[in-house]
């Protein structure tokens, strides 16, 4: 079995040892803490595996170029090393792309796939999104990561009543190195799974925040349409971090999907 890069993970939950675990994969620049709102909702009856993707927080950045496929391979090697049966793989943003790549590259590892505000090929949601991306790149070249983190977190949680979510996201994102963040952006820019989507055979749920200013709704709908038999759910009023800004709706949607025959 290939060793693969070191990947930090946490186990939670009390599900049966031979039942599929839920594997949670976070967004760019973040870590397993993305899933704070899902742990209490699922740990009573499922085993959970929360991963820091390569280069993020407690997982070292591997040598050589970082790609979505390489991150998916690292997760697949981890699941094999742990002896996990095919898992329910849930990914947000970057993690959604990694989950999709894992389902394509190692379908024997994936029982079901849940993709949250991700895409098969990245395109900015709007001219304003292009401006935000340019501003982010300028800050990455010139400013401390704490400043970059504050900008990204404000885009995720712009409303006054989201202050606690903003603070948590800014703190999490600030732990990411400049090198990792740039490597992650390059990985996302180089990701293109459009020609392979018809090969996804596992049950698939595509979740879209209707107010997501980062990934255009059309990209997410195109992803859902191209995956045979996928379930497509739009969460009104939700931004890019749907699992955090609408956790009750997200958790209920995921639970219904996992319980479906």
C-alpha cells in the first residue's frame, strides 16, 4: 500500500465499526474545524472522520506541486490505511472538489458523495467576485496572513449577526501559511473534472447556497446535472459556508440523504 503524505485526522462518533464513516473535507485555507456544527448532529449514530487536507493546519504541505487529485489520493490512502469500508464523503468548496476527485479516482472508497458549494471547473461568480479574487491575490503578495484571513472571512460571513462565525473563520484561516494558500489556489485553478462527471456512480448530493458570492449557482447546477441521478438542493439565503450559516437545514438535508435507500 502506498504511504502517501501525512494527513492529520480526528475520529469522532459512536457508530458501528463496520458501518460507513462520514468523512468531512474542509474548504481552502481552513481545517477540520469547518465541521463544528455537524459533529453534535451526527456523532451519536455515525462514526466521523475529520481531516486536515494536505498543507492545511496540522497536515504538512507535501513536496512538489499540490493538486486536487493529489489531495484526493492522500485521503484515499488514509482511508485504506485505516481499513475503512466505503465512506460517506462530504466536502465543502475545495473539500468538495477533493471529494469529487476521490469518487472518480478511487470509487471503491466512496459509498456516497456530498458536494457543498463546489464545482467541476472554477469560474468567478460575478465581476465583483473577480475583484475580490484580485484583492485576495494582492494581499497574499503583500500583507500578513491575518489580513488575508480577515478579508476571506468577511466574504464568507458579511452580516452583523454573523460576527461569531466571522471571528471563528478569521482565526482558522489565519493559521494557514501563505505558501499553502497559494498552492491551494493553484490547485483549484487547475482542477477540471467536467469530462469525467458521467463516471460518478455513487449516490450524490449537491448542495448550493443561493447567496454564495464565491461559486456561481450555475456552476453548481451544471455539476448536479452532469452527475447521473444526483440530488440537487438549494439553500435560500445561504452563502459559501452553508454548513455553518444554515447548519440546521444542512444537517437535516444531509441526514435525509444518508438515510435514503
